[in-house]
C-alpha cells in the first residue's frame, strides 16, 4: 500500500490533494496540524511520503520535517509552499525535504512529483548479494541503502543516497547539474535546477570534514560537481 501523509490545514487544498492521490493509486492519510501528523506517523511507520504544508496552526511544516529526519526516518518529504515564499523552498530542502511544490499546482504536477519521490523511496536492488561501493573512508551498501564513513553510519535521505550512489559509481567524473537532476529526480522533473545545489550543500554538511572546504564533493565551476580526484 502506497501511503502518503497529507498535512494541510486548509480543507479545500487537502481535499484536492487527497482526491488526486487516490485517483493515482496512493492511500492518503490526512492531518490538519503538525502534532496530529506526528501522531499519525507513529501509528503508520510504513508511510512512504509526507506532503507537508509550511504554514500550520501549531508547529510549522519545517519542524515536522526536522522531527521526521531526527527520528532517522527516510520517508520521502515534499514541502507545499506559497509562490511568494522563496525562502521557504530553501529552508524546507535544508531541513531534509526531498522536494517542494509551489502553490497553486496542477494535479499533473502533484502526481509527477510524488511519483518521482516514491520511485526513490522504493528503489531497491534486485540482486541477492550485497553490493558495496567503497572510496576512501566511505563504504556504501547499495542493497541496504546505507553509507558509512570510517565505520560510522551517516543518516541520509533517499535523495541524498541517490546522489551519493551516482557519485560513487562515477568516481573522478565531472557530472553536470543536468546529469544529476535527470539521474536522481528523473527526466520528467519540472522543478528548478537549484534543487541540485541545495541537496549537494546539505550532503556536504553530513559527509565532509569541513563543508566550507569540501574534499570529496568538489565543484566544477560553471558545470556541476565531481566525486573524488
């Protein structure tokens, strides 16, 4: 069952989202406050994706996202932001969201974004043997979808893991922002290219010794990023 938490305090918008999710084969679980959402997440640990509105009557969507990530959950998170709230988009991504949708949005855009995140959440290798990718102090277990640095587990979102997987399969190769966007978000993604930069920034904060002077994920100016030498 493809469960999606819909956290939205405006009944009209919540109903619109729920109807379109149901039509696309998802099982929506509704919440109108942040605290209610956290209770539902505890009751339904198999929720695959959370759609979180930013402005809520109690705790905001950013705080809900932070709590989800602090719990170690790797469920997909999509923030719902107003058109004029540019800072909300960046804040949402930096708190651990995988994507954001700007209001107002069409049913096609909503489902395309949810489908893209769901594919990353559900993406698993079909081989029975565990596959490991190693580079320097890093060990990635592709089957278990884990990353360790010097034996210490790093908590990554599904999007961050997908980026790391792409990098570790292309050591020393410069990847353009478009390459990363298509590989991780999909060719049908209609969002902004800067989502790549924000996720790289967040990933550096988790894996680099000094995120200000990264040594593993280096910038290829005017083009994209490169993993390793």
